[in-house]
C-alpha cells in the first residue's frame, strides 16, 4: 500500500511539474521584446534585503532583457554605489542612479509615508513614471506605500474605478490570477468588473490565454450562494455577459479548490479576502515543505526516495516560490507598477522587471481602456 501511494504521489508531482513548466514556456513566448524600448525605475531601497537584492536583480535584468534601454536605481547614492562595488557591478551605460535621501520602512502607514516622505526612494521612483522619464516602476518595499504612491501620482486609467493587485498563483493548469489581493479591501461589485477585465487582459497577453475563464469567488458554485456582495457581483457580470460585452469567458462562481484544480484563469474577490487567501496559501506551502522535510528525515528509505526525486522536488519548490513570478502588477493605474514581495530575492526582482517588460510590450493598459469603454457605456446607460 505504501509503495502504491508513493508511486501515485510521484506521478502527481511529475504531472504538476510538467504543467507548471508548460505555463512558464507559454509565458516566456509572450516576452520576446524589440531591443531597447523600456525605461525602468527600480526602488533600490525597497525590500527586507535591500539594497543588495535590487542591485543583483538589476544586473540580471540588464544582462537578460534586451528590451531594457535604461534602468534607474533610486535610493541613497553612497549606499547604492557601495553595494554595486561589493557585488562587482561596475559602470553600465544603460544604468543610472537617482539619489533619494529617504526610505519608507515596512512598518509605516502607506498613505502617510507618501505624503510625508516625498523624497523617498519609492516616491521618486514613481515620479519618474509620472513625469514620463520611465515606463514602469518596480518595488519590493512597503505594499501600502507602493499602492498609495502609484494610485495618487499616476492616477487611474480612463474607465477604471479602483486599482487592484493581481497575484498569479500556481495551479495544476499553470497559473490562476487572483484579484484583488490587497489594494482595495472595501470593494464594490462594479470594482470587481474592472478587476475582471484587467486580470483577463493580463491572462490573455502575459499568460497566453486567448479567452480566459473568469469566476467570482464564493462558498459554492450555485448562483444563490455567497454574500450580498458576491451575489451582486455575479448578477452584474452575468448581465454584461448576456449582452456579450465581456472580453472573457464568464463561468459564474468558483470555490476555493477551483483555484488549484480546474482550468480557471481569473478569480475575483475583494482586497480583504484576497489578501487573506494569498497569505494563507503562502503559509500552507511553507508548512507543507516543513512537513515533507520532517517526514523524509524519519526514514532511511524515504531519504533514498527523496534523493531520487530531488530534481522534481526542486522544480515544484521553485514553482511554489514567489520568486517564480517576481511581482504582482497594480492594475488600473495609468502606468506600469509592479509590487514585489518584501522578502524578494534577486531572481524575484529580475522576474518583476520581466513582468513589466511583458505588460509594456503588449500594451495591456491600452487593452484595458478599450474594453472598459464598452462596459462603462452599458453601465452608465442603465
């Protein structure tokens, strides 16, 4: 029985890894860029391990992204130059340093930090996009401050009511995009219509899903299930779907397990619920890793089996790591703003830059404005 279970588990792990890497290949296909078109601002003081991870991530981006015309490191200049020297990162014609004397800490109020620290690395990095000097900004700093700075300084795209964070989560079919995961905890049903469109555009152009499957998160798939908020969201999307105004396949409600087991591309929820979901999934993945390692160490046979499965286990670990995605776009702002995890590594920073790369190449914001114009015309006519 134990052998049967082990074989079945190994097959499931193998199938999952194949699906994940197929998704990564699809993602890679979408980011073949023309040379030298993107100007990127990097908040070099953001993150738990700043500035070193940002310096190392910037070096990877400059080495591997031909589309990167200019990368501006924003932060305390003496600190950044020492970090560059320590890592052997010499002068680069495509890299600049913009001095920012202030830093937003992780524990500060996001809105207050934006108002009070106008010369922080985060604020000045967003200013570069606002002023047209850069096309995108990446930060692993205080999420609340990143949301506030981007929303206040860049404003919203035409037709968008609220910005939302879109978080890609690995599933057995590749990735599912969950929105919102923290920008707007008190959302309205109309806000989720915008999140649906924005996430669907990301699924289509970044993750190569021509007609994304989109659903509203609920406690059951039946139309009668859910809260007043989720039912009203469902009704609104169904009405728009009946009039063929949605640029995606709307499939109704979804449950928690659907995120990981079905061919779902986008799951919609408010920022309060989405943030709890995101952090719960992250914690579950860490706990599973801990349990697996503890169990393997209890048996010599298990240790031999783990040795044989090491390549598969490593691929799965990478797929469950936030580093594989790099950063989550704050969708809906008039610019490209990528928010990386506070504990991001250099690889995560590079992948966040790559995410910005794809968003710009495919003009995702322009696609969002086009789709929202048709939907808003209907909503305002009611």
